[in-house]
C-alpha cells in the first residue's frame, strides 16, 4: 500500500497541483486500488466458502438418501417376512374364503413395494456416480424388480387358480422365491452401506 501511495505521490508531485491536491489524489488512487483488491479478495474467499459449503451440503444430501435407502430396505425385510408368514398359512389352509381378503391385501402390498422399490432405487442414480451405479447397483435393482414381478405373478396365479392346499414342493418354491428376494435386498443394503461409509 505504501509503495502505491509513494508512486502516486511522485507522479502527482510532478504536476502543477498544490500539496493538498497531490496528497488527496495520491490517497484517492491508493484507496481505489486497495478497495478493488479488497473486493477481489472478498469475492475469491466467498467462492471458496461457497464451494466448501456446496460440497458439504451435497455430502449431507447423499448421506440422507443412503439413510432413507437403509430404512426402506430394513422395513421391507420385515414386510416380506410378514407376507411370507401369511402366505404359508394361506397355502396350507383349505377352504380359504376367510383369508382371501387378507391375501389380496398382501398382494397389493407387494405391488406397492415394487413401485416404491423402483422409485427409491432410481433415486440412488442421482447421487451415486454413474459408473458405480451402473456396475454395482443397477444390475441388482433390475434383478430385484424381476423377482418382485415374478413373485406378484405367482401370487396372482395361485389366487386365480386355487386348487386347495398347496403341495410341499410349491411351498418350498415359494419360500425359495421369498428368500431370494430378501437376499437381493440385503445385498443391496450391504452395497449401499459400503458406499455410505465412503461418504462419511
């Protein structure tokens, strides 16, 4: 700041200006340059702070999405176990008239699970990097949706073409289908957990 003032004073002192005018103009030049430098410095610092805040905010949003996914998968596991317990009771009972309404309710719940799964999993694509999403998550999601659709179709067919008590082979196939679906959700949970640990 002093060298700028000195240089301005030297230049203005070479003119016909009086001393107070030379000082006034020298201070004016110095203040103008100092004000401009301060403005540029403040803008630079603000951009750094904004970028730091934006990064922290994005990490916070990503973390919240992961936590939402965790909650969804954990609640889903409980729902699938409840549906399984009911379905086994349904398959082993005859007549089923008193259970038909609850059966339809559980099948509808499976359809809601399929829709929510598609929404939640597609949201993961917004914050998980594309290459990681495509390689680790997308194949798992597609497989889950396929299994869910087959699960719902199987339940609809069983309801439509009910032949009394289901065979033990059919029940074993159903249990395997339910377990396969739960295992795929758990695998997604673990994949999501490793991504979440990388965020924190």
